[in-house]
């Protein structure tokens, strides 16, 4: 879905009101590409939250930040806000996790750091050489390649561990959605002795009749606690997704 709002009739104040309304009255709205000619006010940053955890939008750019950072709003498709030649779009969580863990050192960087450290040692000064074909530089390059391989493996491992931990957090909307996908018709549900998990005595894929789950979180002004509404369906197996209100 694309919405072109590049018109002189919309000034900065009007754009701010529109973007703020998108966030404050989200209600499961579909993701969209919005093109603007008037630049929203403020800075592109995370807004502050009130006592109940809801966003307090103070500028148009803060509303853009929320639209492009709320993970649950971007699962069905990413929000894209294009202002002139600048584009603000959603970055998937796994990409953010990778950028957080990756050490970002190339073989060349590792090699240069090793050479710099080596040249600080007087006992190795006589072996100093600018030739890339020297024996010592060759050994240093091989060591740099080994270190680079090890760091790359650790980056992948760190991301996999982070994903595994996130998937095992109990009580989240995604947790309940995944639990519904494991429902087995006619079987008795049992709770583990420590009360930390539940399941069935044996797994029977033929009894798992729920193949798709969607959910939405909603709140109102009278009740600050969020409500989780889940919808299930049978048919071809799909992927669970959600639409939720901000700040819950």
C-alpha cells in the first residue's frame, strides 16, 4: 500500500498531526509507504513514555520513529516514510541483533592491528619489513585470517543464542500464539511439575488442527492493562503475526 502526500496543501503542522494520529490511533492499521514533501518537525528519535508505558509523541519525526521501530507493526510488511530524498524504514530485529553483535573487523583490519602491535616490540624490530611477501608478514596474514574466521563464527553463534532466548520468553503475545499452534485436539494438556511449562505426553502432528494464528493487543483509557485477542484458523500452515497498540 502506498500513499502519496506530496502536495503543497499539507504543511509541516498538518503532516505532524497526521503522523501523530497514525501512532495514537493505530488500531491494527496496515503498513504503508508514505511519501511526503513537507518534512515533519523534530528529531528522528525514540519518544519518551508516560507512566503507563505509552509513547508521548512531541514531534512528527518521533511519530516516524515509532512507525519504523515497532516490531509488531512491521511483521506483515515494513513501514516506509519517504521525505524528499530521505527514507525511513523498518529494520528487522534479527538484522539489529546482528549489527549489535558483529565485531565488524575485516582481515585487513586484524592484520594491520597485528603489525602495529608487532612493531612495538624491540625484539622483533630486526624482522620489520614492508614487503607483503616476507615470511613474517605472511605468517601474520594467516593468523589474521584464522582470527577473522573465529570472530565470524562467534557472531553467528551470538545471534542464534539471542534468537533462541527471545523465543523462550514466557508470557509474551508470541509465546501464546506459538502455544496455540501446538494445540492437539483431543489430547490432555499437562503442566510440568515446576509449573514453568506445559505440553502433551507425545507429539502428534495429525492432531494439530490450528495452522495460523494472529493476535492484537488493545487498551482503553479506563483499563491500563492490555488485552490480548487471538484469532486462529485451520488450513495451510502459515506464520503467526500480530498487530498491537504502541507502548504496551
